[in-house]
């Protein structure tokens, strides 16, 4: 599938699930308004829709779990002291992942998880 067409299909898919705030420049999950269980479900739906092998996807590297979100002390600590240590990815990375048919971390240029 042509990359531009695939990119548009991904954006449409994400807008249907996350709202109109998603665009070509969106970075996940930073600022997307999606986290915890919702982010996990989104990635599961992405896996099914685009037939991606997500065996190497590690959710904790990209978003907080529900327990972290519900713990106000941990949230304050993470915000002021620890800051976010979550990895991010963009629409272009999703295009590369779908074309490969397998998840790989965005910092891995050759498409192999480190």
C-alpha cells in the first residue's frame, strides 16, 4: 500500500478512536489524551486492523498503567521529579511498522527491538 494512502488510513483509524485532535504531526501517547487501558486497547485494535505482530510491543515503555494514573502521589512525583520516561512514536513510525508487519521501537532504525 502506498505510504500516503496508508498514512491517511492510519489517521482516519486513530481519529475514529481518539477524536479530531489526531493529525499527521501527532505524537503518541504524549499529548494524545490516551493512556492506561485506553492506550492498550487502541494498540490492540491497531494490531488487528492492520495485521501487525505486536509480540515485541512493551506497553509500559509507552504509557502508564491504570494503577499509576489513579495514584496521585505517584503522579505528582513523576511529574516533578521523575518526569515522563515513556517512549513516543508518530504516524510515520506507524506507517513503517505496518509496512514491516511487526512492531519495533522507534529508536531502532533498522526495525529490530533493542
